[in-house]
C-alpha cells in the first residue's frame, strides 16, 4: 500500500477517531485533540471527501490491499456514525422545548417557520456548503463604532435587504476564553438565518485579555445594548424585542448582561441607559467565575426571580467546558427564577458546535427561532416545572 495513502488514512482517521471518542484527560491533551477533531465532529464529509478520492485513485492504480480497504471502510463508517449522532440532536431539542415551555407551547406561536420546526432540511446545501455563506437577501453593515476602544469596539449589523420595520434584534458575542475571537467567526448560520427571516442581528467585538479583564468585557456588551436602543430603528429594529446570545465566553458575558440590567457598576458613564434584554441564549457556555476573581464574577451570583427567559444548549461530550457546569447552572436558574428555562444537552456534541452549517446546528437554529417566537408571543403560558432534557446513549 503506497505511503501516500497510509498518510491519508492517518490524517483523516485520527480526527474521526477523536470525534468519536473525545479526549478528556490529561487536560493538556484535551484542547489539541478538540482542535484536531473540530470540523469532523460537525461536518464529517470533510473526512469522507479526501478519503474517497484517495481510495479511488489508489484502487485504480491497483495498489489497494485488503488492509487498506478495511481501514477505509472503518473510517467511512465512523463518519456515518458522527452524522447520525448529529441528526439525533433535533429530537433532543424538540423534547427540551416541550419540557421547558410546556406541551402546549406551539399553540402560542403565529404561523411561520418557528411554528413548523422544519422537518425537511436543506441536506444537499449542508453537504456541499458547510461553511458560512451570507444569503443574497441579507445585507451586512460592517465595523460600526459603539465605544472608545478602537477596533475592539466595532460591531456589524445584518438585516434583510428589504429593511422591514419592527424587527426583533439579536446581539451575538463570540467565544474564545476572553483571549481571542472575532465578530464574524461564530454562530454565522444563526446570524444569517435570522437576518434572512427579517431579524436585525448585531455581532460585536469586545476588548480581550490581557489588555482587558472583568468587568471590561461586560461593559462593552452593555454599550452594544445601549447602542441598539439608540440606533436600532435606523436598521428596522424594534429594540423592545432584544435578545442577547453568546458562544462559550460570549455566553458567560450574555448571562451576566441578562442578569444585571441597569446595574450602574457595569455601566460607567451611561448609568441611565436601558440595558435590559428580552431573553438570553447560550451555546456551550462557561458558567463559573472569571479567572479567579471570585464568585461575584460568576453569573449564578446575580440570579434573580425576575431573570429573563433562558435557552441553554450544551454538548454532553464537551471537553473544553464540561457539561456538569451547564446542568448545575440550569437547575439553579430554575430554582431562583420564575421565568422559563429551556435546557438541552446535545448527544455526542463537542465544544463549538455552532461553527458550521451542520445537521446539529441547523436543528439548534430551528430551536432558537421557536424559543424566540414563544418568548415574543402574547399568548404564552407560564412554564411548568421541568427537568433537564438529555438524550445521551
């Protein structure tokens, strides 16, 4: 068997293996292993395509032996297993909505995509174009300043080219451990879908470590919220329906913002600004204290009975932010708040599942649409007393 084909098997097979069985220990290997399997965990066709091409070429040249065929079949089977696991997330998310909002929650929704919870997905587009691609119907206004920190205080606005009036608003914050990340890199399938459906979506950069620390990042997000209150209508937005979301560290920040509306300690110089939000949405979030600053920097320290509705989605195989923290935080939120909490653990999902147009994240975006439509509905009913929804094997 040619050495080139053996190298292909290793380069493709190792990420597939790591996606199937994520490395948790030792900790120093968990992050490199996660990065190696990042794409394969959500879009396994990234492994199938080079494997199929190399296998076909080697077979045509008559150099593929029984071992090669067996290894290729095992890697391909692993990719299929990954895809099936991603597809199962839709069922888990539907159950989470039923559990968090009550069995009759669909009756409160107006007719539309959110009420339907799509049964027919654009499989061919997801297979052929798993990376972000802005729809033609969506316009992007880039690099608008909202604060005094230069390039780290810029935001982008996404809206439908028809510029509808009275659109709900989503503010999204990227992750990266408060050390790295950019506004145009994470949850873009969500950003594009909502903008195409008539939302106004704001994706913002914020100050990063080590130049900034807590509460600098939170202050930046509060400035973004205040900016939307002042300027959102220029883009067709209705700031009265303002959702804030975040991935990983961005989720930590979104939770803190949702739990501290109008808190003068986090709004220096703009203490009178309305920084309340309609609901909070978190993907693979972090829920603890900020880099050893004590419990006061953790979202749980600010929980309150009038906390806004929460949608929290976490992978049950997350090796960067283990799922136990998400479970405990969702349970604590339910204990304290009278508002609804939708909590879903995605089966076999790793960290950063929101980067691609994958089967899993398309189902998550469907759930965000349905959750937001329910929150905005005047006919919504009080939540039941739910238990966490999981669907782990």
